[in-house]
């Protein structure tokens, strides 16, 4: 379902770009960046490059988050494994030993004399 939603959003984006390109065939803009100035760049090309750069930055951000989350998952999986081993060890303590410990810890009841 999520994949279909992604394809739908991509289709909408492509249709928007095509619509802007058709409605503004000769519109040009000047793009002034820190490292240079581009004169008479087609509007559609400027928008497309801006979209690609935004997509690239989003992708890099998501890759960083994914790596961080995978590291956390690996760490937590190791802790779960340790806790399961500890629980198994506790479950394997003989019942007699725990009953004897209970008898030793409870006060002795005096019998009838």
C-alpha cells in the first residue's frame, strides 16, 4: 500500500512538472548562487534541479537515520539475548533448592510439647 502511495505521489509530481513546462515554455530566470550566477535558465530546469537537490539531501538524511536505527536495533537485540539467557538460567534452578531456601528464611515454628 505504501509503495502504491509513493508511485501516486511520483505521478502527481511528474504531472505538475509537465504542466509547468507546458504553461511556461519560454520563461527564463536568473539563478544567483554563492559560487556563480546563471543567466537565462529555463524555469522548469531550475525547478527540477532544486527538486533533485532537495531529494538528495532528504535521502542522505534518511540514510543517516537508518544507519543509526540499525545500530540501536543490533545493540538492543544483544541485550535481549542476554536477558533471555539470564531468564533461562533462572528457570533452570532446581525447585528443591528454592524450597530449601524458603525453609531457611522462614522462622521455625515451635511444635506442641
